[in-house]
C-alpha cells in the first residue's frame, strides 16, 4: 500500500533539485498521448467534417463556450488554445491512472500525474500567474494594482488571501479528486481482492468506481478549465 | 532522501524538479499543439464559417434574383395576354367592318342592277311602242287598200278599224 516515489536529487547549477521520476514519466506519457491524439485527429481536415474531426471541433466549441461564458470573445479568444490544451491534458492525465497502477520494486511508477499535488499546484500556479501577467499586460500596471483595493480599500488583505486561496483550491481540488479515486481503486484491487471470493466481491465495486472515476476525471478537467477562465476574466475584465 | 535544505522552498520531499519539468512539458505541449493541431483545426473552422456565410449570401442573392425573374415573367405574361386580347379584338372589329362594307357594296350593286334593268325595260317598251306605231300605220295603209278594193259600207269600215285597233292594243 505505501508505495515509495522514485526520487533523484541531481545538482543543477549549484542547486539541488528533487525529481520524481514517476511524475516525469507520467507527465511525458500524458503529453505524448495528448499530442498524438490531437495531431492524428487533425491530419485530415475537411470542410465537411467526419468522425474524429467532428469530436475535436466539438471540444473546441465546448472550450469556446467556457471562455465565452466568462468574458467576451475579443478578450478571451487568446485563451482558447490554453483552454483546449489544459482540458485535454488534464483529462488524459486523469484517465491514465484508472486502468492500472504499476509498482516496481516497491516504487509506484504508473499513476495519474494529476494524482500528485506538485503537478496540479504547478498547473494552478501557472494559471494564476498567467492571469496576473495578462492583467498587467492588458490593463496596465496601475489599473492592475488598483484592482486590489476595489471595491473598498480595506478589502486589500482579503484580495491577497484570495489569490493564494484560488491557487491552492484550484490545484488541490484536482489532486484530491484524482488521488482519492486512485487510492480507492488501489484498495479495491489490492486489499479486497484476496482469494476467489474477494476477487468476485471486488469486481462490481471496482467497475462502478472506475466508471465514476471517468466521470469525475472529465468533470474535474472541465472545472479546472472553467475556473482558469473565471480567474483570468476576473483579472482581465474591466467591469469587475 | 538527501534534499538540500538550503535551497529556497526545497524542503524534504519537495519536488522542485517536477515543477520545472511539468511547466516545461506543458509549455512545449502547448506550443506544439498550437502549431500542429489547433491552428489547422481553427483555420478549417473559420474557413467553414466563411464558406457558410458566403453560401448563405449567394443563396440569398439567387433567391432575390429568382423573385425578380418571376415578377418579370409575370408582367410579361400579363402584357402578352393583353396584347393577344387586343389583337383578337382588332380582328373582330376589322371583320365587322368588312362585313358591313361587303354588305353595303352588295346592296349598292343590286340597286344598280335593278335600276339598269328598269331602264332597259322602259327602253324596250318604248321600242315596242315605236314598232307598233309603225305597224299600225302599215296596217292602216293595208286596210285602206282593201277597203278600196272591196267597197265597204261605212259600218263595216268602222268595225274593221275597231278590230285592228283592238288587235294592236292586245299585242302590247
């Protein structure tokens, strides 16, 4: 049950960095899968869409809908690509840990990259960082600074807390959902499935939980992108 | 686990390397996908949007054109019908005129023929009277010669003259 992480600590430019090799492997796998799916799906494009192109156009329109529900398309159009890539990457990452988990020499190698708080918080910090970057770039530094004192000056501490709370909740929500799903799957497969009776008893709840995890993974990918757009529009728009 | 405790934020088990790796991978993925997948897909979608818009415009245009043509045809049919009616009307009028003309001409002709026949008859009668008068004269001469030959009484002579005159009158 208590799997170790394959950590290495190389020293780069005089700084010791800790790398989790399993995370690196799964991040790479997820990225490659997303890249291959997307590129293969968009090889044969036609004005009259068929099959996979239809699906990807639906994904694009779906993300477009998310962006449009938060800001007008003139402002939000530039975040379209970010949204699609995020939703694809997170969805694929969420799905990766579902079919199996590979443990080798007591080290956990195969899992969802999003079942690690470091990965999800990295994405969350990136999103919040982007929201600040675009706020400064599109509204100017003074407008950006003044936004911290709106609508009342004494809201400033709350606004500061809000930034950190946003980041933490955005990352930890995703991590918690996916990690919990995998923990339960590991429990069902590892602890309940002992002996013939245990295996039989484990089949139905495992199947049910896997189906639910697919649903949760999809919902979490959607929520992550939705909140990304909410935070960005909150910073970028003038009327807030 | 031999984490360097002096590195900022790098406590025990804090995967700084993972953060950098994740960020890097995501940015690379974003760039690659934008170039190889999303840009072409968005391109084809906008292309389709433009195509549909232009098709709608063309359809609208041709619809208006068709309506115009229909209106034009309608007007043309109307004028053609009016023209045909006029032609028929005219033909009828001309026929009527011709009819009355021909009738009048025929009437005049018959009148003329009647007149000429009357004239001829009158002439014939005059001629007949003339020839009768001549014959009467000749008969008178013959009667006179017979009287001279036969020695007639006055009564006989009277009777004879009356007979001849009667005969002459019946001959008319």
